[in-house]
C-alpha cells in the first residue's frame, strides 16, 4: 500500500475537528483520504491510515460512519474503509479492511519479541508450547505430546520463534471484515477474519495472549487467557478459558476450561462443567455439572485426562486424574471414585454404587443407540462450515483408529471370557480398568463381541465397496503389513510410521519451517483415502486370518455387509421410535397435533 504525508490543509482540517497528534509527520495516509471522516482522535507514534471516504459500515442494528472518532491510536495501522469509534486505546495492531471497532476500552499488543507460553494438557507446565498465528490444532498437540524427543521439541521452538518474527505469525493482526465491539480489554490477541469467514468479538471482558481463528464468535462476558482457537469456534456466556487449545467447530459456554487441548467438534455449553488438564480428541460433548479432573491423585498438579474422540460424560460425572478413555465412551451419571482406564470403544461405563463395582458394556452405541451413532457420524461433517480448513479432520466414527481399538477390544473380551470360564465365575470380570480393589464387570460380553465384528465388517466394506456389489479388490492391498497404530493429530489420522518420519524430518532439518510441516500434513491427507482402503482390506484379512481374500470370502463379506446395512436401517428407526412412543414425552403436549407441530 502506498502511503503519503498529510498536506498542511488536511492537518488544519483535522485540528479543527478536534484531532491531535504527537507528530503529524508520523501520521501517514493512503488515497482516497477524506479528513472529514476523522474527529476527536489522538494520534501517537507511527500511525498508518488506509483509504477513507464517506460511507457506512453495519453490524445488525448498529450503523457507523466510515472513519475514526473519539479514539486514541498509537503505533498502529488501519486498513481501508474501517469504522473505529470510541476506542480508548488502540496500540500495536494492524487492522484489516472494512473492520468495525466500537466501544473498546483497551486493545494493545506486547512489544516485539515478548511472547507468552501456554501450558496445555498438564498444569505443571511440562507440555508448554508457544502459539503463533497460523498454528493448527494438530501443531499444538504434536508439540505438547511428543515431549520425550528433546531435539524435536527444540526444533519446534526454533521454527516458532522464526514464525513469530513475521507479520503473519505474530499477535498484532486483525483480519478483514472483523467486528469487535463493547469489550473491555484485548491484549496481544490475533484475530483472523475475512469476507467469507468473518470473526466477531462482542461484550467480552478480557482476551489476552491468544489466537482467534477464522469465523469465530466470542460473545457475552467471556474471559480467555493464553489460548488458541481453531476455525468457527464459538465462546460465550461467561466462559472462563486459560492455557487451552480449542478445535474447529466447537462451542464452549457457561463453564471453566483450563490447561486442555480439545480437538474439533466439541460441545460444552452447559452450566457448571469443569475440564482441567485434559486431552479430548473431539466429536465430544460434556454435560452439565461435569467435573473432569476435579482431584489430583499425586503430590503435585501433574496428572492428566486423555479421552479418545466421541467422549461423552453424562450429567454430573466426576472423574479423577489420571484417567484414559477409548473412543466413543459414554459415562453414566456418577461420581467415579478412582482413576479409570477404559479400553473398550463405543462402551457404556457405569459406577454401580449399590453393588460397589464398575460396569462396562462394550459396543453400547452400536447395540442400543444406532440413531445417535449414525447421526453423529454425519452431523459433524454437515456442520463443518469452514472455508479455509487448515486442520484436516476425519469425522467418520468408524475409521482406522477406532477399528484398531475394536480389534484390541475383541482380544480383551476373548481373554477375559476364557479367564472367567476357567475360574468358574458366572460374571466376566476385566482387569486394569479401575484403580483399586473393586471388580470390573463386563455386561453383555457375547453380544458386544459379535457387535464389534459387525462394526469391523461395516467399516471395511463401506471403505472398499460402499454399494456392496463391487468386484474383489486388488490383492496388492494386502501385500504390506497392517498399520495397527494411528496417531490422531488434531483430527487428522496419520499412520505411526508416517508420524515418526515427520518427526525425524523436523529434527534433521528436511522440514525447516511450519509451512513445510503443514505441506507434509497436506500430502499425508491426500494419501489418506488410499491408506484407509489398504487398512480396510487388511482388517478383513485379519478377520479371515489370511493375507489375501479370495472370491468366496469376498462374497461372504458382501452378504454380511448387506445384512449389517439392513440392521443399521432398522435400528435407526427403532432407537428413534423409542422417543416417539415414550408416554412421558407425550404427557407434556395437549394432543398429538401439538406434539407433531412442535417436533416435526
């Protein structure tokens, strides 16, 4: 952009309109420039003003004239055709084009090189990271997770400090078409915004040392310190957030979240929930009254909670550090007295206080809540309104990561069933799921084992042959060994060996910038569909205990697939019908016509 000095006539007109400056020679403007658009404003240090002319900007019922009024600007740059009104202090920021800033007490940035560390996943700071504008959820998790590789961690810090020195990587940027109004303090906050993905900050109390992704909305009394937000994150209604990473398409409200990394598509918007020192891998929901990480079971605050994707603790669930959960665990309402390590995915977990035992039902979602399982798999993708999609996300609940968890779960169920049979027990007991001497009982183990088989077949056939009538896949898909370990990097699934190679390439300098790292993530995402097909084929080979499938086995899996698809269709109707036929649900309506008018 071309800037010029003010003319003597423009300076004179600006003074007549109540404007002052420490040095008018340090106020530079870009044409077209109409000085009539500026009044009652103080300029300090170097100030750059974009194009200004007669016009208006609108946000709902608020219509403001283009220009600057009743404000104090110091060492900042304002883009073209902005409205900056009643901003008591704006310092150190670059403001994009067509932004609306209104009724802000303070909006300031740190001096160059003064950046603040974030401490996610662990309250003692052992996983600290240095966020930058452009960091993805996967970047943050990768840095926080692989702490045992010191050279890798050092290289990430070096690359990040290089990034922070660039205008794009720092915290002093507000993107185009952003709306910030009626807020107290914004300190050292980068706000990404564009005409397609507008961000909005309204009636916030305090935001400091953070990055706001494209299309985010921060509203109504929130306090956030040391944070990183993905795209289309919604924070509202008195939320308190610190030292946390929040993934794309997530909503946090009326709750407290600290020292956590949350992957995309997380919902936590009910009163009194509490999430501390946790890793939650997305597509998750925390109900009201949840106290997740309420107690540390060590002499210092160094414990953690780790939950796979689809984590769903019910009303008033209380958990202790340190606990770990497989994917798609549903926790019934309870105060869980000890640490947990739930290794069965898609399970219902229950604290049976009357019998003083822990109960786990494998494959609960598949057997009893198919409507929700199917809906969740579709809704997250359907609700993804991101334009930029810097973070790649696998939304399907049956994918390589969960398939491998199911394979392990089947082995565990087989082992525990044999042990119980040998010892003459009528109940199947599990080991290692809860700290302490209480027993853990597996409910409906046989049904769960069979359901896990159907889930594996459905995943594999849906990936290889969605219609269920295709030819036998090329046997070369089974030539390599099955990838049994997958890493969820912010929502993107990566084979462990590819993750190890990425780490090695960062350590040896092959990947010498965050841009290069992101390009590697992009290339791995492009290769993911084929890697998923290969894995799906090898899952069927595992079930058949062969390296390659023959025509007879393929026909059998196709028949199983048709049966399973019909089962899913029937169960979706039946599980939804439970709501429609619930007499208590009908009791709140005057008649069926009213109920259908409200619900249909």
